[in-house]
């Protein structure tokens, strides 16, 4: 059985072995990242983020590292929803960059109305010791209502 598995691995094209996760699975994990941001799921974020994680917000208005983001997420969040669309993947070696649009609905201080922001994002996922980790994020605000 081991011999057949080894032969199968050798027969697979190198790009199939390179990415930390298949694109469809990685896009789903990326959606879980968005959901974790919306709900303040610190446990998921602690596991998913690389130690050197960095998030560069619109025009460099803020730069968050893993400890800074985890501290922010430990406080109550005011998100109504966070969703993504038009997600595309680019892979080179053990690194995959996802890019698309994130739609963030955030409650206003009154708790009954909300604002909607659209962001273009790029997220870099890498293989770290056999685990797919989010290394870097850059977002650019496209509009707000």
C-alpha cells in the first residue's frame, strides 16, 4: 500500500503538491477567517495566523500584528456581517495569495442602524510546518454607505 501511495505522489504534478491547501479548501478557510473577525473568535485566529502575521489597512492607516489583532478581537465586536466574493487564488510554491472583495456591515453606536464598507483584499497563505497559516493581509476601502 505504501508503495502505491508513493507512486501516486510521484505521478502527481508538482503544483498539486505545492500549495498548503487546494484552492477551494483555502477559500473556505479564508471565509472562516472573515467569520472569526466578525465574531471575535480568538481561538480560530490564534491557530490560523502565522506568528509573523501583519495586516496593512487602507492606505497604511493602521498596521496590526498577530498580538494586536488578537487583543482587539478579545473585546466585543460590533459587526453585523462579514462576507467575501469574487475570490481568486494565485499559487507559487507553498504560498497562495487570495484576492477579492470583502463586504463588512458594522453596527452604528445606536445598535439599530449599520454602515456597509467594501474592501479589496489580498491575503497571503503559506505552509508553516505542514499547516496552512495566514501570513499577511492588505485591505483597501472601496466605498462606504
